[in-house]
C-alpha cells in the first residue's frame, strides 16, 4: 500500500460509492475495484461489502482505514518538519476562511500569496465562522479568518470592521420599511441576534411576503432589482449604487461587523502559516 491507497480508502469511506470514488481519482470503476481486491489480498482481509445502499466497511476495513489515517498523518508531519529545513517557504497551509471574506477579499490575498510563495500547497476551507472556529479549536486548520466575536485565548488580530447597513433600490427611498418586502439571508447566530435587536428597537416587522436566500451576493442582486430591502455588512457593497444607510442601535452604538485573524503560537512556527498571517495583515494595512 502507498499514500494513494490511503486517499482512495478515505474517499471511499466518505462517498460510500465505488463510482464516485473512481471519478474523484480519474480512474475507471474496474481499476478501483481491482486495486481494492489487491489490497484485500495483500492483507488477507475483506475491506468492504457492497450493497444497494452503497459500500460498507467491514470491522477489518475500519481497522485498516484507521491505520491508514495514522500513517498519512505521520507522513504529513514528516514533510512539515522537513519543510522547516528548506531555504524557501513550502509545506501546506490549512486555512479556514469565512464565507463572505472568501468571496470579497480572499481572491486578492491568495493571488499575492501564491505569487510570492509558489511552493506552498494551499488548502482553504470556506464556511460559517462558528463551524470554522470549532475546527480551529480541534486543530483541523492552522489559521482562521472569522467574522464575529469568538473566545479565542491565543492570537486574535482585528483586520477589518465595517458598518452593517440597510440597502434598497432608490425607488423605495423614503418609504416606510414595513410596507416594503424584506429580503433575508442565512447568517450566523450573533448577527441574527443583533439584527433582531435593531428591528425591535425601530419597530420594524419583517413582512410575510418577503424573500429568503442562502447567500449575501444573491441578496444584494435582488435588492438591486427592486425586489425589496435588506440588511447587509459593508464588505459586499462595492459598486452598489442604491440607497445605503449605516445602522445604529437605540443607544447610539453603530451596528458593525468585525473580522479577525486567529492563530496559535504553534501555527506561527510554520513558515507558510506565518507568511500568510503577515501577508493578510499587510493587505489590510494598505
């Protein structure tokens, strides 16, 4: 067995499907089945059972997979240690980036990073900040760029803070917001809590005939088309030519959205991670 076999078994465990696994590795289904049979013959065990519901790993197969994961982790750790001895920045960067930052800021940051450090293998996980924060705590990622407030005990650097705004097409300017459809979107719990507070303080009720979408860019496009109004952070408003009104709570405090760079001392020892951290901070200083 080799590292490719480790990856094949991991993917097979994830997909529970021979065809999907073969497609992921750009090989034929018969070729994958043959390789599995070879591994089973080498180890003298049955790794998987096929059924209409998909592939199931046998107890022996699960034991083999667990050993493969340990071996893969050890090989990865070995490469990281070797990378420290090289005279150029290399290794693997495992970064968790919030969805909005990934869409509106990350492409520029990564373009600079890849140009400056072409030998680094870059793995980016994009998702909701709460989920990425848990991955950071569990050590699944080395560095995270998260939106919102999190109780992180090590390095936490504020890199951006923007206003949260009501936006609408100019045709609705001056209208009672209770008479205009609201366009909502999926967000994290902290943002939803603060938004509910703002709406409550200003006696604004979300209309039942509003629209709910799953991402911020779709939300902004619907506002541009005159389908209603919404509340979004400033990160997504470059080029928006409608009405933009920064929000404040009843006590006068602005409704803002903060973005933080989070990492640990251990991660900082990896040159490729330190290079990414430095570049992100440099990008935002500019």
